[in-house]
C-alpha cells in the first residue's frame, strides 16, 4: 500500500486503484471496484460491487457506494455503477448499481455535488453539473439532465425524467416529468415557471426570449400540452423547440402543470 492509503483501510485483491489516490482510515474497497487517478476517499467509506469511479472524485466519510439495489427483483446479478470525473460525494450518501431489468447500469456524470444523505437508486442516470441537496432521494430509473438542482428533503418518484436546467425546490415531491429549464415546487410538485437564474448562465438573451415565448404557448392551456408541443415542433423546429417539445411528447408520467404562473 502507498503512503496515501491508511493502514486500517481494506483493499480487496482485484481492486484497481489509480495514481495519487488517498484512502482514509477504515475504508473498505472491494475486489471489483475501479478508482481513477487523484481521487480522495474519506474515512469509513465503503465502495463495493462492479463500480467504476473516474478521476478527481472526492468521496466523504460514511458513503456507501455500489451497495446492492433496494429492489426485491435483484438477485445478485452483475450490474454496474459508473461515476464520472470531478464529483463531490458527501457524507452518508448511498449509490446503487443498476438492475438487469433496468439496463444494468446506474450512471453519474461529471462535476456533480451530492450532499449528505443523498440516495440514488438503481438504474438512475444523472447528467453533469447537477446539485442534489441534503436528503434528496431518487427512486429507481430516474433520469436527470445537466445543470439540475434538487432541493433538500425532496424525493423524486421512480421513472421520472427531469430535463436540463431545471430546479426542484426543497421539501417538494416530484412525481411527474419536468420539462427542461422549469422550476417546480410543492408537494406534489408543480411547475411554477422557468428557472431563469440557470438560463441566464446557459443562454444568450435571444435564446432566453425564444424559450420563454415557447413556454408561454405550451402553458397557455388553449389545448392539451402535447397538442401544443406537436404544433410548435411542426412550425419551428429549432434546437431548443425540438429538445423541449420532444421531451414533452416522450413523457410517460405526464407534466405537472397545475399552478403554472407563466412567464
């Protein structure tokens, strides 16, 4: 063991540890784990399963990474947890691998912050530059895009999809699909408008105006939202219109429109 690995850490034979990795006291790293370069693993962390961790991640004390899915159908089959680069995974997070019926992989992208006690269940897909605040809980098969914020104490129902640039407020409960760049709040959570704070960091003024105009039409209640999305897609197939309208048309859980205040 190198000088960066504590004497009380347990590294099982077969584990692959990259360059300049720091592993704290009383950690357990099981045999099928791969850890990339320049990672820091805090005291008492447990990393198990077929887990692949990229470079420059920091995993804090007490995290349980790659532990078996909380799914009664899971029978010990080989499934994976894949974590990208430059993530902060705070204390007592629980991250599960996939299941055979869900594609076999849970995937977490790059530059994400998972605060204390966050739970990411089996077969979830998390994009890049996301923040999940303390006690945010993702059920199985949840998909979250890039630049998404989920507030503390907020559960997201299994199979829900959240588009890029969204924000779900704290102490909410999201049970339906949230289209890109929307702000949702409440229990049950409903769309309250657009996440303009995030949009200003991602887009030009003209792009923001285009997206805002599109959502005024989609939220107008002059027809079902799917019909409005189909009409807009036919009339103006720009990049933003295509992404937003395709998201709505592919939704399987519905869109939480009650309470939309408009923009």
